[in-house]
């Protein structure tokens, strides 16, 4: 076999510029820290929105996006607490609906709004405790338990509503959840408080570190004597509690409680968590990234609303976002850039008839030896 002695061609200028651009982007995102890619994706989404709609960057629309994102973010933080343990909670949207109906009926019965709020949160927390107990003591997978509870909670909400409108006109309640607190609307402030409290909990407390351990290596956590069952029940309790808070926030914005509130919000919460970089296998992520993911999801939905896209195609987009986020935060996604570069360089060298830079040379040496 004759040796191929043609000289190796230098990289083309287009390839050099592309490589330089990729390296520059990678350096920039690295300088932003572990959340760098979220800021880059967020900036790209904002740029796309400003190009597609002249109304996107108006102050009124941006405030509406923040208010919508605040509810999604509250649910996403609760969803994150469950996902970090390796579980999932599909009942958060139904729990939000149940809480909205509960607080509305309590206010109509003349209960003061703080007590009505407490009652709605207690109902939501009870649902979370039930989910956790069924998972750790009933031995049923989180998917099945929370899927069943999604149907049960929404059914109870419909029964409580009994087909009538549950209007809310308590001004104290409405002001607490819709008024401006300084320069920011109340829902945004509530979401920020929830994010900060849970971020500190996950990074600075034993409970947070135990949740990471349970999701990262359940067997090691069990052998270490960690209270796994108690911590898992606590995670589902907090998830439902925050879902109840989200439902109350929605009820205040709509001035009514309704059994149809929160439909599809479980998908939004899961999408926010995975876009934030958390693994569905557990043990990774943080609440701040979940909130940033929720903000990105809210912006994408807002852009589609401004473009007049109906709800059904939006479901397709949300599903695609989840798939892409899971792909690029998994091990497979991390290998994609290298695989693409390898294919591009192999194709270019093959077309030019020159030696391949690394593996191609080794393969040719073997052929000559044989």
C-alpha cells in the first residue's frame, strides 16, 4: 500500500474564525460561573423577543412577564426540592387550583385573609405530606403517586367550587399579593424571598446537604444513617406548600379561585428546573438556577402570546424545551460539541485528500503494517 505523503492542509480561515468564536463564547460563559449559560440563553431569548414583537420590550409587558415568572418560579423552587432527591411532583398545578378555591371560599365565608391564607397553605401542605408518606412507606414511585394526586386534588377543587364562581373581593388580601412593594410588584418580591430562603437552606443547612446526598447516592445516604424517609416527606411537603402559595398568588391576580387554575403549571415547573441545569436523576442544581429557568420559560411563553400562537402549539414548544434542556445538561449533551468538531474536521480532510490529524494517521499506520 502506498503511503499518502501529501501535506496536511492548514485550517481554513472560516474554521479558524468559528473555533475562535466558540472558544470566546466558552470563555465568556465560564467567567460568569456555573449559571453563565443561563444568562447567555436569557440574553438570546430577550434579543429574539425584541426582534419578533415591537411590544416585547415595553415596560408594561416586561412587568407582566415578571409577574408571570414569579408564580412559575415559586412552583419551580418547590419542584426543585423534589427533583434534587431523584423524585418528581406532578400534582403542583392541581394543588395550586385547590389552594385558590380554598382561600376564595374561606374569604367568602368571612374569614380574615391571614387565616384564609393559612388554611389554604395547610391544605396544600397536607397534600404534600400524603404524597411523601405514600412514596416512602407505601413503596409507590413518585410519578404514580403525584399523578394520582394531580387528579384527586383537582377533582376536590371542582367539588368545592360546585360550578359557581368563587370571587375574591377582600381588599387586604388583594393588596398583599398584587400591590407594589417599592419598585417591584408583590408577586416578584415573594418569589425573590422564596428563592433566597431556599437557596440558603440548600447551601448552608444540614437538611439541604442531606437532600443532595439522597439524590446523588441514595444507598450511601441510607448506609450513612441519614433520615431519608423524613427528608423526602419534608421535600414533598415544601413542594406542595409552595404550590399552594403559587395558587394563592394566581387567585389574587385573577380575583377569584378556580378549579381550572394551574393547568399545565407542573410542566412549566419541571421545564424551569431542567432548564436551570438540574438533573432529573437528582443530586444537582440549585434554587436560583431554577428561578432563572422559570424566567426564561415565562419569556418564551410571553413571546408566543405576543405572536398570537395558540395554547396547543405552546405545549409542543415547552416539551421541546424540556428535551433540549435534559439533553444538553446530560453526559450526552456534553459530548456533542467534540463529536461535531470531529465530524467536521474528518469531512474536510477527506475532501482535500490529506492525512487525518490524529485517529486517521493511526489507522493508516495499522494498514501499512498489515
